[in-house]
């Protein structure tokens, strides 16, 4: 009984300039992928008689030079329902996939003589079906204007990537149209619960967005942060004994601060957690670069944004380690320290079956701090040392038996390859 949207809205529905002229039930299609490997010797391929045939003219709008993996544009949609017609879609995609591979293998110029299919997907990857309607429907204009929402709980950044409705059958059209975004955009909490089913939370591809906005929100990285937001809100509803998802809106600042504490990034929202004892400390360091002031670790920001550095950055790494020092005017009691290191989100790092994409990625973020100690002091006497070696995580949540101290020093000895250490945030708690 939940209200939902299906297909493409017209321009008048939400005033979207790039929406369809006439509303219809067309959705972005389902795809099957494959991988291929080089055997080092010629391998023949005989097309199954049930597979389709494709010419170079058919594929002029479908790039297929990368033959080790393919292809998101092996896509079927049109009038086929991705749920009710799932098996029919799968069969069509198999006919297309083997026809594409036949073209690559048996048409001169593709350099595929030594390649063989290594893996073929058998469950179609569904892009779009129903989108459930929430208290708010996110639109194309919200994304293109990077609109700020007071109830932001997640963000996206993928361009609006709107596939041609008929998929591979539209051989004379590009497989997708990219509507470029100038920055990341907010996803408000009101998109994450049903407008008419009071205890129904929404996440992933089911959230409340138009078809145009869905072209961006549907990608997995965005689905993941939306899922964390919805799950955290659901947990808050249980803890506070709330009867509806919408009631969590009254505690939106608390939800936002919990998401930040758990390592999320929310555009425009800073750490204002009154329980964070680090906010009352004075911060210094053994060395730092001008733009990487030690005070940045308590400024509430966890990303470099619009050319502004929000991390502490050392000036090199000394043999004895670089020290980030937090000092309090009076002793504090604490049992948890949270560290947010730098994994350099400017570089692409994605899970992929494409050999060429993997080769163009760095194997690991060299900026990440690898080895460090946390030293706690009381009246100039060291009362505890916590050592961490071979760190491979951006968020480090360090728990220990409650200690009374007035100074904490984070001594960083090495990174995974960078010549400076970089830290975005330090939090201290007594939980």
C-alpha cells in the first residue's frame, strides 16, 4: 500500500527542464556483465544459433575497445518490467551478450583472437523499478543547484546518468546522457521514509526521487551512505520508542551528529557534539605546514572542501615521529579516542571487473597513517600508551579503560608512502 513512482515523469510534474515531454512507464534497464581473459593462443568462438548478430554500425554508439570486461550498456528495458519479466530480460541479455562477444571475436580489428569468455553474469543487474514516495521528492533542480537541506543525512556526487529507455535497441543514440553536476548535493531525511506507511524506512534505490534525480542517486556509493543514514535513523526510532519514521525528524540534529561521529560526511554540517572533549583542548604539533594547522583536527570539518584544507598536515616525518598534542586546562576522564585519517578521496578507488580501470587506480592511499602511538599524560607523567601498527583504516575508534589525564599525544611514525602525516579529526569521549 505504499505510494510509489514508476517510469519517467514529464516536465510539468516537478518542473524539471530535462524530464520527458510526456510521462511514460519507461525505466532504465537491466544489464549482464562478462569478463574475458587472454589465453596466449588463438581461441575460436562459434556463436550460439539463438544469439543475436551485431555489426560495427549497430555498435557505433557503444564503445567496446576494452574487451576484458563488458559492458554496462548491454542493457534491456523498454516495456519489460524488471520484476515481472525478470527471466525474459535475462534471456534477452544473454542473446545480446553472446552476440556482442561474437562481434568482438569474429570481426577484424578487435584484437580478440586470444581471448576467451571467463565469466558471464546470469542474474541481471536491475537499475530501476519502483521508487517509493517519501515526505519529499528529490528533483533534478535540487541536484543541479546543489541545494542545501536542513535535514541532510547523506550526499551524492555522481552526475545524473540517465540511460536511454530502450537500452541496446536504440543503436542510433548514445547509451546514456550525462547531466553534469558542479558539486556534491544533499539528500534530506524526508526522502528516506514513506509518505503514507508510517513505520517504513527507505534506502538504496527505493528512496523518494524523480527519474531524473535517480540517474545520480542510484549508484552504489550513494546507496551505501543512504543506507547508513536510514539504518541509524531506524535505530534511533527504536531507542527513543518512536512509532513512525517521520518522528525522527524532531531529532534531526542528533541524527546528523551521530552520523558524523560514525565517520559520515554531511555537506555543511560540522561536529557540534557536546560530548566531544577534544573540542575544549588546545592543539599543537611538533611540526606543521602553513595550510595544515593542528587546530584543524577540532574545527568540525572532515574533508578538504573548495580549496580549503581541513586537516592537520605535518612538515615531513621525523625519525622520532610527528606529535599531535591535545592539552586541557584541567584533567578529563575519558575512555575513547576517535581518529579520522586521510585516505585522499581525490583519487578514484573503485571495485571493478575492468582491467584497465584497476590499472589506472592507486593500489592503496599512501597518505594513510600506518604506525602510531597514543600517549596519555597526567601531571607530566605518562599514564598509558596505546600502540597501533599496520593501520589500514581511515576511521580508528580506540577504546580503553577509563583514564584521568590532561594531555594526549598522538605520535605518528609512518604512513603508507606519503612524506607527511595527515589527520582530519580527533575526538575524545567518556562513554
